[in-house]
């Protein structure tokens, strides 16, 4: 393996926000693209950098970890540089600041577009157009550029003007109805927004296809990757079952859509420690029954087949939970796997960082401290290429960290021009004082 990166030489003008768009550009940056994030010091995009520019320890403690999990529960004076909201999607990227709403700032953005191969955005419909950057204007600056749009609900249809975060998109796509505990109402679901990351991967793959075409022909593409359409692909079985059989799917908890019985998450010894067990064949069930000592309930007539077990699934889950509750999670995981039963521990974030298997697989990379967060372990990209070392090359970019590089080396501005933009507030490493004060 060498230092070759497949997207080396590709430059992205990145207007993306929150997770979906930033995940798409993260994957492209992982593969070597120079991703330059356009950040406005006068505009706060919620959850793009942090939950709030005025975060404090009290607010941090009240939020879920993905929003409030600042190092040592202390957001510090610049929470936008140490929030989980941005850290996990800003690796391998560059950040520069500019107020693109003002003429001189828009001129800077247009200059960046003229050097870029791809422009990516997932802002509310009409945002770029209000800046004077509709598709035609962008292509006028850079013929052959690829434009990746990732609107929440697409550019056509009844929901076009709807603005949405992961919760709204998952709800429209069906995720909120189809996942969750059996017979629970959708509003009781935990806040897991998988649709953001499905959309991010779809956007990245679409961009890769367009980049390949661009390399061959010099032609650009305008891509519309509606997040809700990407998210709906999480549940093809429900859509097909309705289309073919007229059945409306509901929540099934951790049970299998493929007929594996048992299939679920079961308690083990200790506080909130769980194990997953899935008998994916009748042979696995027989192995599990033998491991449990062949109790009468497990070897009862009819339980030798998945169809038979499906009629007694609730009873099996209750008895199995009684058995696992007396066992150590990790010991049980290993012995079940040795016995030929599909099983795995449910890991908390802390468990994952300390997990020996993940550590041995190279899942983490230690990165040095910055001015705003301590030295820590980051998860590396969870995929590998045969000819490229896909990893974290640079730590998550701090706000405005690469201003000097972008303005001087990419755009070629001189000292006088840079100082003029700095005096006007475009070039900075913090947000505008009035915004921070809540004005």
C-alpha cells in the first residue's frame, strides 16, 4: 500500500451543513479530495458546529451525547471547536471563513468556485439562489463543475419547501414508524438519525460517479440526492411487502425480518449490559439449547424449526433473557461464538474505545491536542482500499483554521486584500460578537 489517494487533485467547495451533507464530503475528503468548508462567522447553522454558540456546562449536560458531549463536559469559550456535532464529520477537511451575503464575500466564494471541481450543499431550498448562486451562475463561474444538491425532500413535490433535520426526514421516510420497541408509539423512539448517514453515503457515491464522468469527458453534472429518498432505502422490505401484499409494516423491536428466531438483545449481569443473540439456522438453535443444558422448554416439540419457534417467540425471548441475565456479557459472547451461535456484545461508547478487537483492528487513531480539545482517540474511516491508505490525515478542522492557506495559496490574494477582508470581519477564527451575545 502506498500514499496514492484516488481523489487527489479534486477540490470541493463545501457549503454542506449538519450531518448528511458533511458526511458526503467527509467520505470524499477521506479519499484525498481537498474539501474546503465555507463557514460564515455571522451565521449560525444549528448542529453544524455545535448545538449553540453560547453553550455552557449546564446546557451540555442537558443534551444527548452527540450534541452535548464536549470534552470533560466543558464546552469552553469556543464550543464550535470541540462539539461531537462537527468533530466526526470534519476530519481531513479545511475550514475558511467568509460572509458570502456581502458583495466582497460573494466574490471570494466565486473565486473559490472557479478553482473547484465540485460544489456540495444540503441547505434549505433557495439558500444558494438568494446569494446569487443558482446552478447557471455556478456553472458560469466554472463550466464543467459538478453540483451536488442534497435537499431534505427533493426539489419537486408537495414537501419541497419543507425544512428538516434527521428526525423529520426519518419520519417522512418511515423510519420512525418502523423502528422501535414493539407496540410503542413512534414518539417514544430514541434519537438515532441513521438517515443522515445513508444520505451522506448516497451523495458521496453519486459524486464519485460524476467525478469519473468528469475525468473522462470534462463535463459536469447537477445531482439531486434527496435525503428522504436515500433514507427510504433503509426499509425496502416494508415498501415491497406493501406493494405486493398490501401489508402495512409496524415495529418489531429487535426481531428479525428474515425469520431468525430467536433474534434480539438480552440482558446480562451488571448495570445496563446486553448481548445480541441470533439463531440464523436450526443448527444454531440446537447449539444454543445444548449450551443452556437442554432445558425442557428449549427442546420442546416444535421448536426444532424456525417456523415452530416463531409461534413461541415471546416465550423463547423471556426464557432466554432469564438465562443470559445470570451471565457475564463478554464471557457469554465468547462461549456462544465458540459453540457456533451468532452473538455479540452491545457496546457503549466507552466500551467501544476499550474493546480489544476494535483496538487490534486499527479502528482508532491517536491525534494530538488542539487549542480547544485534548489529545484523544478518533475512529478512523471504517473501510479500506487495496491501493490507498484511507485514514485520518488531518484532525477535524477548527473554525477558520485554514484561512491563510485558502486566501493566499488557493485564491492568491495579497496582504492588502487580506487585511481589508479581515477588517470587515470575513477572516476570523471566531463567530461575530453580536451572534455570540445573542443579538
